[in-house]
C-alpha cells in the first residue's frame, strides 16, 4: 500500500503534486510487479487476476488504469485553506 499526502494549503499545486506522486507510485509498482513476474509468476498472475476481477464490473473499467497496489490519498492542511 502507498500513502500519498497532498498539501491543501496550496490548492493551485495540489492536483499537479497528486499526479506527480501517482506517476511515481505507478512506476515503482510496475517495476516491483515485473520483479514478481520473474521470481514468482504464479503469484503475479494471481495478483493480476484479483485486480482485474475487482474492476471488470465497474462502469469506468475501460477508462481507469488500475494499479496493482492500493493507494490512500490524504489531504492535509485543509484548515489553512478554509
């Protein structure tokens, strides 16, 4: 699991920063998954199947790039914005 924190006291940069960190997570998880495919292809196949099963019935399944790891996004410093 990855946790991304977004500083909401600077709303103009929040989305840019979130996109940046999601790309970092995507690259890291892709590299880790490639290593898993090499070391344990059966487990990698199982993980991929679980993710695909979870998203296949979702209405946005064709428009979403599902990562193989969960991400939690936390907004911080909202009180500064308010």
